C-alpha cells in the first residue's frame, strides 16, 4: 500500500511541476512535447529541482581542454547559456547538451569530459542504496546466527532467499554459492536503479536503466563472467563443436554461428532491459504531454484529457513498478543461465 501511495505522489509531483513549468514558459514559446520528453530522459549536468526546471542542483564539472589543462568547476556556471573559461553547453548539433569549447582557430571541439553528471551521481546513489540495504542484513547475521530478521531486514532477506532459491540454485546447482554474490548484487543494483528512476524528485528521476550505455556495461559484466569462468568444454564447443566435419571445415559454419551466439547473448540482455525501461518512461511522459497538447482546445477538452492522462499515468506507473522487479529478475535469471551454459563439463571432466 505504501508503494502505491509513493507512486501516486510521484505522479502528482511530476504533473504539478510540469504544469508550473508550462505555465511559466507559455508566453515565451509553445509547448514542445519532444523537447520536454527528451529533457527528462537524457543526461545533463544538473539535477532538476521540483516545480522549477529552470533551477537545478549543481554538480561538479571535470574537463580537460585540447591543451592538456584540467578544469574543475560547478555546473551552475554553465546554466542558462552561461560561458565559463570558454566552455559552454551546446544547444544544437551532434554535441547538443554536452560541453563544447573553441580552439585557437575558432573551431568547435569537445573536451575530455569526466564530469559527475546526473546519471553518474545517480549510479553512486544507487550503489549506496544497495549497500545500505544489504550490509545491515549481513551484520545482523554475524551477530545473530540463530535469529531471523524482522520488518525491513526481513523483507530484504525474503527477496534474497526468493532469488537464490528460485533462480540461482536451480540453474547453477552446486556452483550456486560461487556465483550468488555477483548475481544477487546484479539483481539488487538493477532493481535500485529501476525504482529510483520512477521517483521524480531528488534523489530519483535519473533514467539509468533507460540509458543504453548503462545496460551495456551491465551486460558486459555478465559477458566477462561467462567467458572468464567458462570451462574447457565450453571453449571447445565454441570453436570446435561436435558436429559433422563438413559444417566446421573447410568453411567454419558452426564455429562462426557459435561465436556469434556468444556475442549476441549480452546484446539481448542489454536491449531487453533498455527497451522495457525506456518504453515505460516514454509512455508516462507522452500521456502527461497530452494534457498540454490538447490544452489549447478549450477548458472541456483540457479537463477530460487531464483526467484520462492522470488515470492512465497512475496505472502505467503501477505497472511500471512491477516491470522494475520483473526486469531485474529476468536479467539475473538469464545471466545465471548463461553462466551455467559456460560451466558445462565434458565427459572427461565429469569422470575426473
């Protein structure tokens, strides 16, 4: 019940904040749904303040210019088209939304940028949330070996036991304990970034799982674990599978297919998580944008659109909350499955 209330409050915050922003900018320019949607989905150098998208919580900018000098300053100096030491945020072109500068000849270039952006800061917050949830449970069991935790720790233990007993152990068998730390960390981290992405106000609001670079790194971690922990039989089947000779020599048909399959597995993980989470965010933002798109058609149309948009948005957020858990569960399950396929042993290894 509390989670439902939090989702509804998040929707209300978003609606009120967007309404205030739209009203404040109504005289300046008409509502641009595409710009408003991508502003919420893309990364930036500040964290939006509720009810005022023109004001942002500044974050540290760390860049290296083309002469090799490092510059560290607050992103507040670049707000509202600001220019600091020749650096500014591009408003158009391929580097739109990124920091640019001009060289000695007046040509635009993008400096080496390792700034703590909204997404980077959100990743640190998500990691901190996972630590805050898991470390107290580990501490509890070190001090109370024969007692069961209650309340919040009990709920976390229930989720851990569910993932371990229903996913990790049935798939990996005797090697479940070996890979459980990685898989459980993966599950809780994905769940944390998914849920934080649903919260509109700070420290939430960053579209991490809807950012393909984030899902790429998560999939790459599983790819590395799978291939570094693969057995000799796994590598043999990858480059010299047990098929008729004409399928692997002189034309290596099956080896190419096997290698291609090993590469496409993490790609499937990446796209699945990215597409599902981005799609959920997009649907809610589009539904809210309908209020302002139809707002110029009169009070009756505006009232009807607002009611329908809010109801569907609340429904989609509740559904999206379920998807947050499902996607973390599926990503963990597929990772465990890929690891188990790489840990398969041949007949000689089994006899030994």
